[in-house]
C-alpha cells in the first residue's frame, strides 16, 4: 500500500488540503492584515486542492477495486 505511487500521491494531496485549511483557519482566527489579504486566495486554493484530492481518491478506488 505504501509502495503504491498513486496512494502516496493521494496522501500528499490530502495533506496539502489539511495544511491549506489550517492556514486559512489560523488567518481567520487571528484576523488582521493577513486575513484581509489572503482569505479569498486561501479559500480558492483549498477548493481547487480539495477537488484534486477527491478526484485522485476516486481514481485510486476505481483502479484498486479489482486488485483486492
């Protein structure tokens, strides 16, 4: 499982979504100039990365359904 490159790619995509979400929540909680400048950018980036992660998960499940 950990030697599967697609699984590793899915894990990286999910971690990227988590990191972007934490950055957005941290900026929202602290407020100030960082939040004003970057809140919309982080939201868009999170949505795009989340979409990519979901697509990769669906591809992984579809390709591995016959392997198990």
